[in-house]
């Protein structure tokens, strides 16, 4: 840090200290009528590895959310409280009018075993429910991901599809357009084929379908 840098740092430190002192003085004068306010140092939007988020001016990002790195968010979208979007080793793209609800996690992977690049792409008018986990997957326009669902690397949810709350969707699964899935069994290798098929049929029958995976 050069002479000018040190001078600027010192002036900034003095201004910050003066502000804190004035706040303490004002609180003392107010006495019992004062309202204590805690200032959060949380950074809602931050760059990483020289990658900076690009967020449309009318996007809502909640104060406790984190948008980090190579993330692009289209107009009218919203990122709610406690959600984390981390575009470090790859990119995250979110279209317009989509919402990522509270405590959701959106992350990426650099590549899969065959070398395929795995960003996370979320289309327009998509709803991602509370506490969902989206990892290196693609959610097409007007699809829905229910609360607490987990989508693993390479999953594709096509347009107008729905993943039910609590679903665990295994790697490279493709959910066709217009389909509704409440569960994709990840532990099929531990169960016989008949049992797994029965579980899936029961789930689809409950919504008027009769598919077996």
C-alpha cells in the first residue's frame, strides 16, 4: 500500500469510527427509549475468482441471500432469504420471472466423468420451493421444483414439468415435458426390481398416471 493508499485508509477508518461514536452517543441520549440496531456485515452479492454476478436492476435479492461469482439473473426474478447461489467452477444462469425460495442452494460442477461441462441453468418463470438443492442441472421454462427436492448432476427438468416436494432425482435423469414426478428412487440397487417398480407405480397412480421407471 503506497502513501496515498495509507492516507485514504486512515481517513476511512476515522470516518467509520466517528460514525460509531455518534451512534453510541445518540443511543445514550435516547436512554430507555432507544432501539438497538445490529448492522450485518453480510455481503449479498460478491465476486469470486474475478467472476462477478450480473443481476438485472429489478431483481429482488433478500438481504440474507448470497449470490456469488458467475451468476446471471434475468429481470423480474427473485432470490429469497437464506438462499445461496454459488457460481465458482462454472456458471449459473436464471431467466426472467423465476423465483428461488428461502434456504435453497444452487451450485455447479466443472465437468462430469466424461468431460461434459455442467453449469446450472434455470429458465424463465420457474419456481424453486423452499430448501431445494439444485446441483449442476437444467430446469427449463415454467417448470416447478417442490420444497426440499434434491436434483443431482446432469438432471434435466423439461418445460412445464413438476418435481414433487422431497424428491431425490438421481444423476442424468430427464423428466419429460408436462410430467409430474414425486419420487425417483436412488437406492434401487438395494431393492429388488419388483419392489421399486411398485413404489413408483403407486406414486404415479396417485396423480392419475400409471408409469413405472
